[in-house]
């Protein structure tokens, strides 16, 4: 059973990996599997790479075609169900670029994150005020409503992953205070901070 903190991106990748293992283990080609779900080889490839959500009927057809037993079948169907649920970031589809969505999906399931950002405070350390200030001085014109939504996204990411880049519960007040101080210091000219 998937962990409740795992996002659909990683679950889709896990499901796809399992489906590929089953297909290859039985000596079935992608073309043959595609025929079983009335699809194309590229659809099988996208499913096995976890790039697309997979319809339950396609999972059922593939598992039947692969001759999967009842216990493993139930596990994979449960995985498919969880993998098809939208992640928290889907509410922000209008402001998150397409290239960034898989990253956020994998970030949600990460146990640690390492980043180097020479120009800005990393997104997971950004306070609402800092994110709003960065957006205010940006070159791209953004409406006030969009600016508010965009500046609230880092705090949602932080609640999911944690302020230190490791999976944790939401930050405590003291941690939030440290993040705020860090972010405020970064706004000062000629200030260098290393984390």
C-alpha cells in the first residue's frame, strides 16, 4: 500500500516500472501489450515510464494479458488508484509551468533534497513575503491575484517536504522564525549566506 505522503508522480513511475517488469518477464513485446489495450507502443512506453496517468481499464487489461495472480493484481490496482489521484500542486496548474510539475511531484516523495541557487533563496526556504518581493521585481507582469497565488506555493511545498529539504511535518514556530530571518537577510545587498 502506498504511503499517504507519496505523490502521484512517483507512484506512476513505480506502477510503470512494475508493469514493464511483468511484460519483459513474460517475453511480451511493447507492440503485443499495446494491442491488448487497443493502444500504441508509444502509449505503453509513456505508461511504463510513468509519464501519464493510466486508466484503470488499461491496467486491468494488461494484468489479465500478463497473467498476473490475484494478490499481485490487487496490489497493482491499488497502486494504480493512488497514482491517478491529483497531487496538491494540481490546484496550481495555472501558475506552475509544465516542466516544473514532475519536479514537484518527485519532490513530494523525496527523503532529501540538495540544491544550489546562486541568485535566490531556494523555494523551500522562501517565506510568503520573500516570494512576493521576488515576484514584484520580476520582469514578467503578473496580476495581484496571480502574485498572491504564486507567493503562497513555496509555503505549501515546505509543508509537504519540510524546511530543511527532508521529509518532515510542518515547521515549528522556531524553525519558521529561522527561515524568516534567513530570507530577510538574503534580501540585503552584499550579504552572503551559506547553508
